[in-house]
């Protein structure tokens, strides 16, 4: 494995690896080559010789870009947004030499004729926030044609307090517009039940646990079964759940303070409580959480069907 010092990019630059006796051994980055091991590599692209060296003063001519697009069936198998554990992508040049794709560089077309409309908001969305929304800074790659838009990442309305309710209809519309698989989470329990009666069930901490975030959902009063709680526990939870600034009509999150007061003998994490004219039931802290799981469409071990079937 690599020693503490981070390796330096570039052929011939030094890196340090730890050997069996625990000592570190310095070496130099070799040129990329998978000759004789092609059958063990998932992604190999045949590259043309029209590559352009970039930033030669810093890379010694070892890094290139392909200004024109590349048409290959292999491209369709490569995730749109690179993840840390993705298979590496290699390219073979006509002279038999090899290159490895660096996902940290994303080439965007941003010309006076066709400027980027918002400075990269779509890229931020596709990368789930890993790529930040901003105008592309002027670099050696775009200095001749750089055009900075003046509407990058601006809200579509002057009211910045706009809230979007993520309910079923909204998620369906989001899928139809973006083809992203965004789902809400259900089916998680406060207390898991085991078939084997001799095992202790796994359960969440009591909502009176210091610094704990607990989630609560509204329940019909006709089906409400208030939990018997000591007065200190009941009063503290009632006070926390009485926050009317939370406009979510379905759930409410509360954070139990370090100095909060509850009776120590109240230990059952499943709680129902009446606050005013509302019955609140404690649920799993990820109940109705919203996640974009598009990433797993091509990576789910049981096939994409188990992700796409809910769309």
C-alpha cells in the first residue's frame, strides 16, 4: 500500500509504497501499459493520434485531451459521473502506447456561439454536488474562447424562500424531467423483530438520547395509542415537537438537547405522544428521506431492475 506521502502525478515522478517489513520504498511512476493483460481490463478505448498535449510546462507532455468526440461502444458502459471505486479506463494509441483516463478533467463546450447557459449547474446535479456549480474559470484550455455567463446558479425567482414539497407527485415529475431515480425510503423500523426469540432485537436509541435526531410522523387521532411516559419525558418531548416553524406536513425532526430532561426509566424507543391536537409517532430517522440512487442502476448486484422497477 502507499505510504503517507501522496504520490505525484506524471511519468517519472516519485511515489512511496510500504513493503512487508513496514518500511517504505521509493520508486518512480512508470508509463501506463497493460500489454499482455488486456483480458483483465474492463474498459479499453482505441484512441486516434489526434490528441493534443496540455499544460506541457507542468506535465512534461504526458497529459493529453481529445478535442473531438470519440464514438465507441465502450463509452456507453462508462458511468457519466466517475466514482472512486470505478474501474479505470485505458486508451491505446495507434503506436501501441497506452494512456489512462483522468476523470478529474471534464471538457465542456463553452463558446461565444454556444455558451454554457448556467455555468455548470447540470454538471453539479449529475455529480450529486461533487462538482460545484460555478462558471468555468479562465484556463489555458479556454483562454481563447472563454465566455463567462452572468446567470450562473441564479434562482429562477426573486423569492429565495421557495420550498418544494417532495411528495409522490413531485418525485414522479422529477423522474419524467430528468430520468433520475429519486425515491423516498419506507419500511425501516424503530425496533427490528427477529424470528429467533432468544435474540435481542436491534432498536434505535430512545428519543431522549442527548444530541440524537429523531423523526416523527403525524398519525390519525382515531388510531393513536399514546405511550405511558413520566411527566418529565412527556413535557420535554411535547416542547420539542411543538415547533411550528417546521412546515413539513408529513414528518418532523427534533434534536434532543444535551441538557434535556427525561425520566431515565422511559427506555422504550417506540413512542406515540399527543401534542395539542396532533398525534405524533416516532419513526425511523430515515423514514421518507429522499435519495437519488441513479448511481446504483448500473451497479446493483441484483441487476438494474431492482432500482428501476419503482419508477
